[in-house]
C-alpha cells in the first residue's frame, strides 16, 4: 500500500513537471512578438525624433529668413558709411551663420526642389561675400562711396531679397512635407499599434489556450489509463454487491423448498429446484460479464418461476420480448434485479396482488427492455429523489443501490448514452426502461 502511494506521488509530480515545462515552452513563443513590438516602437521613436529635428530646422530656417535680410542690409550700410569697420562688423558672422543653416538644412530635406533652393541659397551667399569684398576694396578710395551705395542698392539688397524668398519657399515646401509626413507617421503609428496589439493578443490567447489544453492533450492517455483502472475497480465493487445479493435470494428459496417438502408438495419442490438450478447456472455463466438477451431473459424467467411459487396468491407475470433482439448483448444480471424491485417494492405493497410484464424491442438506434408492474407506485417526490440519486457518483439512498448498480454497469460497459430510466405513478405502478446498444454477440466475441 505504501509503495502504491509513493508511485502515485511520483506520477503526479512527474505529470506536474511535464505540464510546467510545456507551459514554459509556450510562453517562450511570446519572445518573437515582444521583439517585434520593441522593434516597432523603437522605429516609431526614431521617426518621431526625425520629425522633431525637421520641425526644428524649419523653425530655424523661418527665423533666418525673417531676420537675415534686415540685419545684413543694415550692417552693410553701416560698413559703407564708415560707422563700423569690416573687422568689427557683424557681416562675417551673419554670413557664417547663414552658411551653417543652409548646410544643415541639406541634411534634413529629401525634396529635390528644396535641395535646388538650398544650392541657390549657397550661391547667393557666395555672391554676398563677393559684394562685401568689392565694397571693402572700394573703401580704400574716397571717391568710390557712390559705387558702394550702388552695390548696396542694386546687388546686396536684391540678393538678400532673393535669399529671403528662397528660404521662405524652402520653409513652405518643407512644411507641406512635414504635414504629409505627420499624417503618414500618425497612420503608420496607429497601424503598428493595431497590428502589434492584435498579434500580441492573438498570441497571448493562443498560448493561453495551448498552455491549458496542450498538457491535457499530452496527459490524457495517462488519465484515461487511470480512469480505466478506476472503472475496473468499480466493476469489481458491483460484482461484490451481486455476490452479497444472491445468497439472500438463495436462503429464501431454500426455505420455500423446505416448506414445500414438509407439506408433501413433491411437484412443487421439483419445479423450484429445477428453476433454482437454471437461475444459478445463468448467474455464473462461466464467469462472463456480458451475455445475450436470450440468456438474461432465461435468468429472469427462472427467478419469476421460483417467486410465483412462493407468492402464487399475489404474483402473475408475462415475458413478451421478440426473438429478433435475443442475440444482442446485455450485462449479466441486469433485468432480474429490476424484476425483483417490482415484486418487493411494488406488488407486495399492493393489496390484491399484481402483475409484472417484461417487454422489449428494437427502437432503431438502440435496444430497450421494459419492466412494468401495476403495483403501489411512488409519489412524485420519491420518483424525483430516485432519478437524482441515479445521476450521482454514489447514491445517498441505499434502498436504490440495486437500480444504481444496474445503471452504472451499463454506462461503464457501453457509455453514458445508455442506462436506466424510471417512471412511476402513485397507485398506478412503475415502469423501468433499460436502454442498450445494438451490439451482437459475435461482435463482442471478436
């Protein structure tokens, strides 16, 4: 016993370990999804950073286009009139800053038109450097003031206007690209989020389902083996119950035989001994648990012959089962306990005696054998109580153990689609229907 408990613990421990390993392996399936999510969000972050940089460059270009012309023109005028020298002038700084802005904007734009505009802006800056150099050269001569004013009016101001217009165009078209990029990025972002969330949810549900059903699928053969062993154990328990029931009937029958012998009723004694012999011959039946309906009905007939002799004043019976179902199979000692219940709980409790009728037939998808009596019947409450007890794993009412035994043996042998059904009317008798599969004896032997 102790060894069996150790084996059972090891089995449960091994089964639990296997199920845990399977669940872990399913969870590993989540890693690709997690990697994809991280990759997608990283790229979205990079695109967002890129967008912010482009936006910053547009802002910087806008500021440059607003301030550059006015500042550069004014500083050039101060240089021409002699208020500042070129060394102290802000002109070199303006030109250097402008060139940095133009060079940096080339790294951000992907539009061919804006690249050409930036190339034009770079040439304008080259022209401005040339004009400033010419102005500086003219300042060495006192009579060239008018030339510098002309350069300022006709060259510098025109080029700075062109520079401002070019940068404004750059900002305009870059803003259009930013708007388009913003819409595309937003749409892409939501698509990624939807797809990623959908994939992630699908994988989570899929893995969760598999983590639950997968171990069950793998361990089901083991569980089926355990269930099969449990069924065999329950069958053994039912067989033990049968062995306990039969001696009780034997003792009563032997007592009846003794009484008949003492009364000098020789024919009755011979009849009862013959029926008793047939009864136990069918009961033993070489150890077979599944017999033919023919053999089972012979068993019932022997039982009723004996009981009719004992209760000849109150019992009559009729067996009307067509021979076309005789070769179908039935668990041994199935109908006789039902007939016994009809006698002891129905006929004997009714004044004036009663009748037991055993019928049967082929109902298409299954075979049905019916035991009907016109005994005392039962109340609706008692009928409902019996029906509920038949559904339980163990009946709470010991008085229906025989009926429960029959129902369980049929289900263990043939499945839950078959078994015992009962109906009854108080004062109007009871009907018990035994549903069986259409399995011929030859199939069972094979």
